[in-house]
């Protein structure tokens, strides 16, 4: 199988897709459909590859997985075992990390509107760092530090999120470093400097450096390189004007993965080399020592490890228009095609050796015309009962899943060296009314 599939994906004598030696048909038989399958080897290999690349190129650096891509207790436990940190954007994500036994210092908290409860949890738990986004947040932090005085031991390390105003070659909805963005403070109009001055006035906060995340699903480092140059220039100015040392620096995540066979993702060592070159060049230019560099890959770790499995339920042929093939999942477990025209490939997983015979559109089962998972894909005439396997479904699918139409969120299964285990059970009807009062 090609590079969009997890490591060790193949096919058995019955013509079924296998992942780490486990047939996907047997997974559906045991755990039901739809179901998401993660390859443990692929997950761990990606975690190790990013960590190794960083420690080889930028000693002392850190890899902090962006939990928004996909988080559950199993993934958090794996991060703990592999020595990666967890980048959280909510108290819920902090909770999952802490509950799995991750050390608080391995967690960081992002967000453009962090609530009082979220900052309180971060301060009380003593997490590694908070990435400060705006002036109201600084005021709230100052207030909370005052209030929680007794309960907080060390100063809280903060990075200031900058908006470098760079253009990014990706979908508008996953561009975050444009001048018109809800994230971070612009350098250009002086707001970032005002935030630095304000942060220095808050006792209990330690401004260690700067952060920016320019966008997601990137296949080149142009935006990162431009942002790094601007941010380190800004850091040098803040050092000269306000005496702030650049101890820590984060260019975020955003490293693209293959969804289609034509995609050309950059491997971790190459990415880190490009980031390292840009950081070293900028630090040299401004006479700054190389800071601790923190990267936040999400998609690049979880994405390639996950495969969504659906069962075909019906066909509808509209002569001269298209043939719809409907599956038992869709936008409730994967909103990406409807949200930002994301493209996927797929195979008929129980007849994988067969030649494509027709062009069809894979429709989800939910009550929206826009619930189309894949438009115009060539497949070997999908029939009711066939299994459809969609690769590269490990990131931002289940993480964005909903109960639309009172659907039950799918089960999640981890496969490893010929074995499968349930890591998250399918929701039940009881789950649907559990919170109703
Ligand atoms: C601050 C921050 N860091 C990291 C990420 C992870 O991005 P990706 O999954 O593309 O690596 C995101 C994604 O939105 C983000 O906003």
C-alpha cells in the first residue's frame, strides 16, 4: 500500500486490507462499524521520529504533541511513555493529560479565550507553560495569581503568542498567521511590545519567549521561515529595549501529511533541519544564543496512524449525473470535507485487489446535502455490505466529531503486531441521554 496508509498496511489472502497484521474485516466484525483504527507502531514511530529529529538538530529542544488533533487516554499514555509533551487548548485536554499521569510540566495551554477555570487549573497544577494570547488574558492571569497566591509555588512560565502576519499556502480556515487572525498579537502595530511590557509587570509570571503557529497541513517551510525571522527580530528588539532574554521559542506545528497519493509531505528530519537553519540564521544575525525550541506537531503524529472504516449501505445511480454510495458514517465523525473541502482517498477494504470499475461519490448518512466524504473516486463498484477504508483519518476527524442526528461516536481500536484492543468504546443510546436533566 502507498504512503498514505499506516506502516505495515497490507492485504491478506482473502483480499482484505490488514493493518499491523490485523484484517480490517475482523475489526469490523469484532467492534462494529463505523470504527476508527490506529496503528500503534505508526503512532510511536512518528513520536520518536520528531523527538529524534529535534534532539539531533536542536539539542535541548522539546516536542509537544498538539492534542487537538486526537486525544484520549491511550494517546496521552503513549506520550508519557515516549517522553513527548502535550499542547492543550482547553481544561478538558489538560484533564485528559493529567488524568493519564502526565507530569504537569509536560503540558502547555493555548487558546485565544482561556477561561478563568482553565487558567486556574493551569496555575494550580503548575503546568509547563501558558502561551498568552491577548491583554485580557494577562489581566486575568494577574488577578488569579493574586487570588491563588498560597496555592501556587513557582512563577508560571509564559510565551507570548505573536501574529507575524505571514501568508500561508494552505486552506483559509487552517491559516493562523495572517495579519487578520484571531490568534496572537501583531508585531507590526506595537501590540506585541505592549504585551511584553505588561507581562513584565505581573509578578508570578516569567516571560520566557515567543510563539507563533502559522497554519496547518503545510508542505513547505516558507511561512515558518518568514515568521521565524520576524519573531526572532522582535525578540532581539525586546532584549535590547526591555532586557527580555529569548530562552524559549516555538514556531508551532503545521507539518503536512499525505491524504492523497499525490501529496508530498516533508519528513521530520528535513522539516526540523529547515526550522533549525532559520532559527540559527536569525539568532546569529541578531547576536542571540539559540533558545530552547518547542515544536507542536499534531496532524503529523496522529494523522497517518488512523484509518476510518465504514460499511456501505446503499447506492443511488443518477444517470449522467453521478452515483452516490452511502456509508454508515460521515460528517459526524469526519467534518473535514464539509468544513474545508478536505480530500481523502479510500479503498474497498474487503476486495482490495480488484480493479476500479466506476467513479462514485461517497456520501455520509447524515441529514445534510454537504455530507459527502469523497467526491468522484474510482472504486471497484461498491455494493451494500462492502467495507470502505479511508486512510489518513487519525487527526481532526474524531477530535471534531459530534452527535449530529443523535449519532453514536464510533469505537476506536488500536492495532499492534497482530493484536487489536479497544481504546475507546462506541457510544451507546444511554450516552446520548446521560446529560439530560
Ligand atoms: C498553536 C497550535 N499548535 C499546534 C497546532 C497543530 O497543528 P498541526 O496539527 O497542523 O501540526 C495547532 C493547530 O491548529 C495550533 O493552533
